[in-house]
């Protein structure tokens, strides 16, 4: 009997290293999948349909939304973005844990629809560290850095709406902590209604 | 800043290996303590006050109970047993995780008073395995084994009232799972109200 996988809502401000942590996690966890968003924007050079995004038309997007086939959706710079429900449901049924890397508003939308999901928020060690990381990239002006830090503070204030908070001190530590959280969640009695029956009845 | 420790309500039917699992856990976790019960029964040979039990008079027990100094209490074979609140509170404040090894009725009493506690229920791989373990001891008649199995089934049905269920397949695996559960619980945002403030304000 395969248990259903976990849906993990994974958020944290830009520059916290979410992507690096996920990459490290996926390298050691074959049972985990990363949800792929749908978008109406055109693919950029090198992007593959179904890898970076599902690239779909505005008409298809509107249809999916009206048919309740998106777990969340948002508009950004004139393009629509959303999370298709079907591939996630299919993976969960097969026992895969599915990570949804998403900003906090989208995360809240998904949470309302999927109360069994697990919310993990990645925190920088401090906003100061976050500023140093953003400046360290050397690609952004100080004005942009300040604007990102302000946005980050707003996001961090939403961390209380997540089940767990993990500080990204080092990638290894953060990755190990995520693995522990997921293992622990799988031992919740509320997620194992069949276990007690099995222990009682198996001869 | 030391975070407060966790209070862990640890239950499971007799013969499931709770004691062995705890011994293995404590051997590697100096930050954990085992709660000691108070009793009005006389100490047996080799028992030390404050180690196996706090041995107290019936008058003292009644006084503690009336002063709300016991987290739970029960009478068994004419003797009173109870869990003193003060040593647990002191350990938790110092940051120790405190395990309360307790049967399900007592566990439910503590849970009502301490909603922040974490309930972990240890399951045998199956009731059949449990019967084999009890018979393997060679100290009990088949009648006693049957009576214990019946009691075990009643206890196992209460596992749903615990947060987590851990199957004791092997001591190593069960111990590791308990460690993961405790680490994960410590990352709950609800247990870290100061963390987000610290990330936002630390410069």
C-alpha cells in the first residue's frame, strides 16, 4: 500500500536560497517532485514546455481557471500564471511528495483549497544577511536591493501562516531540517487512518 | 536565548518496547529528561526516591492534588500515582524536552492541561507480534497474555488521540523517528513567536 504523498507549500523571500535548498533536497529525494506552473507568457530561449512552465494560451488559461483546474492563479506584467491541479493530484496519488515553490499570496490560496498541505517558510538568518546576499550578487542597484528588502519584510511577516519555519543558515542544515519535517508529518496519526486498523487486524 | 523544551506524552501498550526505545533515545539526547511519578506505595528494594518514583505519604499526595500540583493522577491497587507538575515545568523552562511515559487515560488528562504538549504513540508492528513478544518473555500464562492483548487493543484504539504514531519495528528506527518528530516540532512557527521578530529586527 502506497501512502499518498504530501503537498508542500514552500515560500520565502527572494534571496533566501529557496532554489538552492530545493535543488539539494531533490538530489537526495527521488520521491519528491517540483510542481510546474502554467503561464500565458511566451517561452524564452532554452525553456521547455513542462519543465520551466506549461506554456498555454490565454484562452486555455481562462478555461482551466473557470473549470477549477488551477489551485491558484495571479497576473503579473500582463501575463497569467497558475498552478495546474491535475499533475499535482496525480503525483500525490502515486505517493510522491510535491513541492510548490510559491509566493505568499499564492500559498494562501492553495492552503485554503488543500488544508492537508504542509506549509514551510524559508527564512534568511536575518534581514541584514539577506541584504548582503542580494548585494553580493552584484547585479542589482542599491535602490532595487532596498525595494527587495522591503518586500522581503512583508513576506516574512506572513511566515506565521506557515506550519514550519526553517532558517537557511547553511544549505545542508536547511535541507536536513526539511527532510525531518516531512518524515515527521508522515507519522501524524491524522495522515495514517489505516495504520491503526492494520496493527489491530493483521495476523 | 534558550527555547522552552517540549513536553512529550509517550504512550503505547505494554510489550511494545517503550522503555527500550526511551533508553536508546536518552543515551543520545542529553537535552531530554524522563518525568518521575509520585506514588503513595512503599519503595521496593533498590528503589530510590526521585529516581523510580517520588515516594510520598497519602496526606502529601492529597495535598498536592488539591493544590493542583499534579498534572494527572490515578489509583491502582489501593495506591495513588500522579505526575508532579513542578519538576516538569522547571525542566521545560531550562530548555529540556520532558518525556512522560504514561498510559492513555493519564495521557488524556495531561493533554487537556497542556495543549502544547506533543503526543507520540508507540505501536507494535502488529497485535500478533505483540503476542509473540509477550509470550517470548516466558513469564506469563497464556491467559495473562490474552488479557494483556485485549488491553493492548483498547489502548491502540486511542492512538488517534495522539499527534504521531511510531511503529517499533526496530529500536534504532523508532528512536530516529522520535528524534525527527521532536526536531520538526521545534520548527513549528507556533512554537517560535520570537524567531520572525528576530529575523526582521536583527542588524
